[in-house]
C-alpha cells in the first residue's frame, strides 16, 4: 500500500507542476498500484470538477471547470493529455470556452523500495482564448524533475520545474501579469511543489501540499496551499481538495473534486 | 498511446491564434500634432471604448474590461497605451480587431444588447499613430 501511495503522489506531483493547477493538484493516481505489470500498457480516464473565486487586482470573478483527462502508462513510462471546459465570470462578463490543453510525458529514472525519482515534460497548447482570459495565447514547455520518499504511512514528495513560454520574452507585449485567469502563471518561472500524504487505512489518504511559481524576470511570485482527502483502489479513485491562493492571487479559494477509472 | 497522440494532434489543430499584437506604429518626426486627445483620442474612446473602460464603472459593470484600464481621460489612456494598441490598433504589419467586441451595452455599465460600432481601418491606424505620438508629448 505504501508503494501505491508513493506512485500516486509521484504522478500527483507531476501534474501539480503543470501550471494548470486545474490539470493539476489532482490525484486521481491513488489507483496506480505497484501491482501493475511492467510489460503491459494501461489506460486510465478521469474527470475533475473545480470551482474558484479570484480577485487579482485587475479582474474579480469566479470560474467553474470540467477537465477530462486520459492517461497511458507502461512500465517506467507514462503520458497524459487533458483540457478544461470552463464557465468564467470576469468583471461582470460571463464566457464559456475551453482552456489551454496540456500534454505530459514522464519517466521514472531511478527507484528502490523507499525512494523514487523521475523527470517529466509538460507541453501546453494554446487552445484557450487569450482575449477571454481562458488561455495564455502561446505554447508553454515545462520540463521538471520529481522525487518521492516513502516512510510508511507517510509519503513525502517534492518536485521542481522550469516553465517557459515559447515566444520572445523581450517585453514588447503589454503585461497583464500571470495569465490566464483559470490557471495563471508567468511567462518564465521556476515551478515547485512539496507535499506530504498519510495513509489512514481503508484506502483513504489525507495530505497537504504547497506549490508555486517563482518568476524569472518580470512576473509575480505565486504560492498555493492545499489540503486533500482521497480514496483509491487499484481500479478507481476519488479525491477532493481545497486550495487557497497564498501569494500572487492565482485565486482566493478553489475546490477540486476528481474521480478516475483505470482500464 | 495512439489515442493520446491523436488527442494532441486535435489539440494542436485547435490552437487559438487570436493574439493581441503590438502594431509597432511610429509617430512621424517631427510630430505633426494632427492627432491629439482633443482632435481624435477623446472622440475615439467615447465612441468605441468607454461604455466598459471608464473609471466610474465598478467591476460588475465593466463587461469584462480589466480594472484600471480606463479611457475616459487622456491620463487614463496613457496608463496602458500598449493595451489599446494591441487590442484595437493597426500598423504596417498587423491590424488588431479584438476590440471593440461584437456586443456592447446601450448604456455604460449596462448589459450587452447591441452591436458594437467598429472603427474603420483608417481610424485604427490613426489610433496607433496617435498613441505613439501622445506617449512622447509632455503631460
């Protein structure tokens, strides 16, 4: 069970590196058991529902999102893709639309019974409307590294990555600060995530984590704190998380509920 | 894996390409002073912008316009001239038509219930030139 938690948190950490905390902070990975056959592939499908309120000084409002996700894993390798569908209210205007899409590839580089490390690459595709504050308006590349330390019943995780907009950063564009509203980040930043989860028994886990983005050059430091509870088996998992924007105004408060099924 | 690859292909095909872009318009040298706040800017802003971009509108009345992007005064425009240029201006290489939007309020701060008047191409070019000139003038 400890290893199952570990693997779960690993992938959770990976996802949390994605700016889209939406894509993000999601742990539908408690189902990822070490009983997995390394020689066979597995597919999982999940959906997250989130709701948030924000006030970043320029925009005041709220949003609700539905984020389907599909994942593939084989041995040490994995990949996933997700995109959000949002209802956003910003300064009195209500819009509906898709957000930026995220694709992730990750690999476990080294592991033993207690420690697991790996690397990942997230790529964000600008499918969301920049004008409506649903997307960044450009692609992002986000390489990262992560590690997990299992101390049954506790699992500690940490990860760090580099988020970079695939555009010129010469500052010729008018700066609105971190964008988009549904999952803000800087044009160039160091992303980080640290957390801990505890197994309570009966497939139930509770945990908390901090994550954020430290801008490189122009931007705003961002910190999010979250507490979560999750239940998972080898086939299905469900979790809920409450998050607070602690710095940088990514949102005031956000709730995320998620469930996923492995095939 | 093929399903994920197909998903990525579809996502890439759906990439949203509407991006506000600086026009890089330049003020003639010397400044002819033919485009000023009184002769051009105020009328342009009143006609196309201040139904939502006005300092007396609270956030729920702005129909999505960001706070502190208020164009009912010259100094307000000069707080964010790049924003105006990137959303409504026109230059040699680009014409930005993100603003005005398609729907506008009949009264400032009201609901979106009428088609927005749209600037002509010449007005958009003059907007970008005026902004370039105005930023270099003493205030």
